[in-house]
């Protein structure tokens, strides 16, 4: 399949233009020629030395990631930028990145993946950032105890052995849950205003503890990496449906 066709198909599903005014990531094809043949696609959460090297070793023609290399432009290709970009060009490995659109997509997104994991129903968009959203809110089909919800996350998220952090300040029966993956701690205030029983995100901030305690809400931190594998996995499934060979590069950070 031609590289431009793969990128066009992903762009069509994810609508990056809707997020252009709020996302620092240069979403879409970040490194690659106008035309190239793609047979094998590698998927990873982050574009970094380790994941690029693994994709090259596995003979990939394209690496699809959530966190790319271009955040508002690259002024000079030196240092770490050079070290990461050079093997992409030397080995004819294209790089496609999709950030916030892959957080907020109602089916393919990271928040949707966490909501699926928790079996949330009656979902609606959550986590406003400008005119778009990057999370989901829903209701559990059967209420969770805080320990049960923490165990569900711990058993299914790739936390790099770091486990789940839980601020146990909310109701003992959890039904209404809001999710913003990755670095979503700043949306805790929106979750409090919405009156949810629990807020699930990736990594926290110092203020989250006191916000959760004062508001009486459960907060679960599943790790930035751990909560953001779902989107690229969903894109991998699409590539396989299109008849492409795929491989997943798992490199948890424990953060």
C-alpha cells in the first residue's frame, strides 16, 4: 500500500484538523517521502531512540506513534533530534504521529480504550480543550468498589511494574467515571464540577491529592504510558484490516 494512502486513511478517521488550534503536535506524516511503498507497519506510544531502533530491526516501512518528534516545529536537526531523525531517513522508515485526536476519538481513542476496559456505558465526550474534547465519561454497568476499579486497571494497564496510584477520597460505590488519559490531571476540576465518583488519568500533580481530598472524589493514576497504549493498538488493528503486516513495539516507561 502506498504511504500516502495509509496516511490519508488515518487522517480521515482521526480528523486532526479539528485539533489543529489546540495541539502542539504536528499530527500526520512527520518524516517520510511523498511516495513510498508500505508493507510492514510498527506501532509504539513514543517516537524515541529505542522504539525507532526496534522498528528498524523489525523491517518496518512506517512507524506510527502517539507522541511524535515535531511539537511546533524543529528549528535545527542536531543533538537528540538528529540522533532520532537520522535512522528514520537512513533506513527509509517513515514516521506518522497522532496526538490529541488519538486521545479523544470516540472509538479509536485512548480514553475510549480505558472506558472499554471499565465497561462504561452511556458515554459522552469529556475533557474540554478549546472546541474539542480528549476524554470520555460514562457509567459502570455495575458499581465498582475503589479496590475493584484499581485492580481492573492494574491487571490490564502496562505500568512498567509501577502499579496504580489511588487517592481514596470518594464514594465507596463507583458508578460515574470520567477518563482523560496521559497527562490529564488538569481536567480533575472538570470532573469535580461534573460530580463524578471517580476520575481516571495517567500521571498526577501535587495539587491533585488535595483537590481530590477536598472535593471527595476518587482519583486513579494508571501511568502516562499505561493509559495511552489503546489508541496505537486500535490503529494497528486498522492496518491489519487493510492487509498490512504489523508489529507493536512495547516500551513502558513506568511513568
